[in-house]
C-alpha cells in the first residue's frame, strides 16, 4: 500500500502527518493500529470490514507506512502514541478504543498510559508486551543484521518463525512478500527500542478496560500481566501464527465484539 487513496485523510501531531481512512458510525469509536515497522493498515482490513456495521472505525498508517510521512530519526513509541492521539483530534473523537496488533498493541498500551482520558478501552492483538528478558535479548541481537545489507534476509528468517503451519499459503506469501516495503532504518529502530524494555511500566498505568488476544505460543508473561492488570480480559486463538486478525478473523472479531459490548454497557 503506497500513497493516498480516495478515502484517506491526513492528520499531524508530533511533526509527522498520518494518513487514515474511516467507515461506519456508532460508539465507541475504534482506531485500528497495525504493527509498527512490520505491517500496514491493510493488515487490519478484516476488523475494519466487520466492525464498521456498528462502530465508527478508523484505520491508520503509522509513520513510515502507506500514505503517512516517514518517522524522523529518534521518533519513538511515545511520539507515535502522540501521533495516534492526533488522529483522534483530527477526527473529533473524545474517546475511542484503540486496537493494535503486534508492536501496534504496544502502542495501544502507550496511548492508554499517557492519555488515559482519551481511551475507552484498549484491545491488543498478539502484542509485543511483557516478553521475558531472554526473548527480548534474542530479538535485540538481530538489530545489527537489520542495519546491514542482509537486513531483508534477516527479516524473512525472523518472520518465517512467526508464521504457523496452519496459516494459508497465500497469507504466508503476502506477509513475506511485503517485507521489502518495510523501512529499513525504522525496522532496526523499532526492534531495538521495542525490545529494550518489556513495557511493564506502561502496562501498569493502563486504567481503561483491557483485552489481550494472543496465541498460546506468544511469550507474554501471563502471571505478570495478571499482577499488573488483574481485571484484563484475555482470550486465546487457535490455528494461526502471529497475524491473527488476518488468519482467523472470526475468532478475533467475536472477542472484539464482546469487549466493545461490555464497554458500551459500562459507559451508559
């Protein structure tokens, strides 16, 4: 996905303009956030198509992707969270549910921690949070490879391990084929910054309802999540790799529906 489409809009905050599209009506509004550095907003298309019948839904391109401007050097997770809030400002949305996949899930946590008044809830799809030190250290060790001429081969090897034997062949081909669109410098930066901490401090600051949808293989420290967020809803999908919203949208969408219904009841 590149350039702006006819439904795209632009918003600016923290010096970076983000492109987004929207559809549907109804509260709470939902903002869909793809995996930063390793995805695009089309990865959230099944959720956009499903949720728009009952909710106002915005799907955005994160910095460096699609129609959004590149992230400047040093543009980190907190800056990106501010840019997401800029989308809310532009769209005239006081409160929303932010639903993020992978590093987009980490961004949803950062938005909830830094801007609690703007979130009615946060839904995390196989998020990169609360990973054990050993797992994060292994990921950080691949940063030099991402900064080298062999960066694409390193990405392909890494993401091949995140795909499942149960994923459809066309999905595997799509994910691996899109890796060439990943901004090389951004890939290294996001992997380094995103894996340098486990996000526990931000997770602890989340005050809104929280939904975590994961695979059993995802190395989230569930005991720590339970201590930090004892009221979080946790669901598990089956028969898929990391791209749960694309591979098993029915499972993901059913849990999102119930979460959004509960938030609606809670706020009325």
